[in-house]
């Protein structure tokens, strides 16, 4: 199964894609300054081009696991997507992904200017990889029980 990972932001939407087996996430692209309709059109194009089976979108929560104003915006975007795209959409807790992405880019000596280009893609990769890893641990747990 191939998945599309999304790190939603009002200005930029970071995208990641998994391999065909749904094991490894890799960066795809960043959509910038698009209306929701245009973003969904681009997502649909990517879904068709890459034969995507499901979407994983990061859901921001605070340290207590509670919803924030940004959580509500992302949920509105998810509802909009679900009304337009027929493949399953999964939510994934994206706590710390932006911070972790920035730390990776800083560690890689990427300039502040260039970090803006890549932080959303890398966050989408981390969101998607977290989801994929959770699927693997579920499969391992089921194997251990049998």
C-alpha cells in the first residue's frame, strides 16, 4: 500500500510519499499558497500519478494531547478533503515534527532561508514514517500473539 503524508499549514502544505510496500517515507514536494480547491486538485493528481491508497495527515495537539486552534483548522481541511477524495484519510499526532525537522536541517547545516523550503516536506516525512512504523509494530504484535 502506498501512502501520501501531509503536513498541513495555511501557507504551505508539505507532502511525503511512501514506497509501494508502505515501509519507507520520502519527501515529495511542498504546495505553497494554494486555495483548498487547488490543493485538493493537486493532491488528486498526485494520488492518481503515484497510485496512492491512503492519506496520512498530521494533527497538531498541545503537550497535554489537547486540541489547539490549529487542530481545528486541520480538521476542517480533513473534512474538505474527505468530501472530495475517495481514498481513506488517517489522522496522525504530529507533536514535535516541525521542531524535529528544524533540528535535522540545522544539524545538516542548512541555511535559515533554505530551511523554510524543506521543513514542511521533512515534517510530512516524519508524520508518514511515524504512521508506517505504527503499522509495522501492529503487524509484529499480531504475529507475536499467533
